[in-house]
C-alpha cells in the first residue's frame, strides 16, 4: 500500500502548481526534485533550447527536471516562500520552512540567477510582488489625479482672472 502524498498538482495563477492536501509541518520533507543528471555543457545546450526545469547541483552536475515523474517541478517560485530546496548527498529535496496549511500552494525561492534570467522579463507573479505592483499602480493613479486636479484649478483661476480683466476694461 502506498503512502498518501501531502500534496497535489493543480492550477495556479502561474500555470500549474503544487498544493498541500494535508498539514505539512515545519522542516518536513515534501518531495524530491528528480530527473537525469547531465553535465553543465549539456545543461547549457538544453537551456538555450528553452528548457526551464534545470537545477544546478554544482559546477559539474545539473539535474534536468523535465520528466513528468518529477512532481517537484510544479512547485513555483515566490519571493515569500513556505518551502526551500536543499541538496543532501547529491539529492535535491524540497522541505517546508514553516507549517503549510491544506490548500496552500507550495512555493520556494528559485534563486537570483533564475529570477534575473527567466522570471524578471515576464515579471514575478507571487502574491507579494502582485500586491506591491498593485500598490504602486494605485499610488501612480492617485498622483495623476492630484496633478490633473491642480492643473484644472490653475486653468480655472487663469480663466477667472482673464474674465475679471475683461470686465474692468468694459
């Protein structure tokens, strides 16, 4: 009899995601990032062809997480993660860094290289970044409204002054 997994694959705002189906305790093992081990030259060739599931273990070895049996590939990036990846004896594992509630998406920080090269061009879609961008957008709109109101007020006072001047002449 197989052990029931504490996660499921489902739709998330970034495509597919890994979601908790049961409470996952802090520091608990979640899933292993699996796939064929390739050298970094081959990894570079695959990356140039568009492969985004490459996990570099060290300067010589990379794991290609493309195969469907690699469930860990569905754990998405977040700037405010609830899990972390770690390499133990050559195996890449994903484990919880805090309690993860049922229904919550399992996310971890992919690192600065991946963020700069892959995520930044399409913009991060984690909740933290979405909220930050929405707040900046609201502030920009409010500033535009204030500028427009000030400009309209200046035009009104200029028109009023012109009318008063014309009234004095006549």
